[in-house]
C-alpha cells in the first residue's frame, strides 16, 4: 500500500483519513522524517532483518528507517495535542538528535559506559520520583541510544541545524524527554 501523502508513512494513512493529523501536523512529520534521515546512517531495522522479514512474509514492514519510526511514534502518541504542542514535540526530537551528536561525537568509550550505568541506575526508579539530576541522566542515556542506534558517529551538523540548535537553546524551550 502506498502512502496517501508522499513522505508520510503509510502506517499513518488511517489517521490522516480520520482527520487526526491536519496539515500542520503532516508538515511537521514530513519535515521531521527529512531531518532524521539526513543524519541516521543505520536503519531502524537492519538490512539483514529486512531481508529476513521479506523472505518470511513477502514484504518489508512500513517502519524501516528511523524517520519512519519517529514519524509514526510521534503521530500515534501525540496526534491529539494542539498543532503548537505537536510542533514543539517534533522540534524536540530534532534538537535531541543534534544534541546527541554534539555530546557523544569523539567521546571515549568510558564516557559511554558512565552514561549507560547512570541511566540504568535511574531506570529502576519510577519517573515521577526522579530528581532533576536523575531526569538528566535518563535523558542523556536516551540521547546516547539515538547516537549509537542511528549511527551518528560520522554525522556532521549542517549550518542550518547548528543555527537552529543555538536558537532553540537561547529561547529556553529545551525540555527533558
């Protein structure tokens, strides 16, 4: 089945038909996918997994790339939010991907181990009981997973995204999670 709207994952076709995703949300999702796929080297599923699924079921799933993943995850979780809130959520994902590159690029393996350990320690605590420091450790672990799973180690941040990142931090809209 092809997507109703080019650049929007076909998994979202029913949501579009039902009117759960209006024009502004669709545009935000389209832009988010472009940004994510500009940086992600690895697929959401590996080529080997894709080949295995295709040989088993005769087709690939609709969620293959990280752009597909973020598009469908954000749409299905937050479709009921206002257009303004929805745009903030997609902007936060863009910010987080850029931040993960800035934080983890060229860091020694020990840094990754510390972030992983600290994140696991926090994950055993219900999130509503987290201190600000614990929330930051959990968020850092999420950023590290983006960095590693998406294959961002060789990513170069575009001038446009660098400018965006700087303006995003200057206006104080950075939110954990």
